[in-house]
C-alpha cells in the first residue's frame, strides 16, 4: 500500500476519536501510523497489515487498562441517592393506565410500579427501587418488625 492510504486511515481514525472521545479508535490509529511507517520503508502490504494489527492490539491490550483507570466514565447524580428511600404516592400508580406520581424530598416525580400488576393508591408510602430516565420505579415499602 502506498503511504497516502495509511495516512488517510490514520486521519479518519483520529477524527472519529476526537468526535466521540470514547477511546475506541485511538488504538487502531496507532496501528495505522505503524502501517504508514512500514510503507515508507517499502515493505510489502502483508508486512504493513501485520504491523497494523500487531501494534493496534498491543496498544489496545497494554494501554487501555491504564487509560480506563485514569478516565471517569460515569458520575453519580443526586438522583442515584434516592434509591432505597421512601416516596409518597400523590397520583395512583398504575402501569396499565400509565399513571402515577410520587413525592420525594418535596419534589414530584413520575412514578411506575416495579411489577406491572401492582397498583398503589394516592397516599401510599413506597420504596424507590431504581430510576429509569426521569421516572421512579417503586415497590411496596418493606415493613420492619419491632422487637420487644
């Protein structure tokens, strides 16, 4: 392959990496650069491709774990802190009717039952199981037994 093809592949992979910032193509861009260097020395296409594959996978397996430790992927939001807390139903929660709201910390949320058959009338205290998008997924509040 001529060096210009390797440069095109390199530039395209770098552009994709810049656009996504997902650490998905940077490793292969390194391999394309190696292919470019090998093509400058006039080595065969098979050697260039082998260099591309070898360097790409070496970079992927040797540097990716380090890079992933240095980059934060997800940040917990304040909404995550609501899981396990109580929510008071303000509008009956019925998944079949697609209705339901609940109040947590003075804020009203759209709410759905964890299990489709469950219906919670207004005033019921529920427990937040998870958050899907902007909806609380709730279930019946677990009663704690008092020991005497």
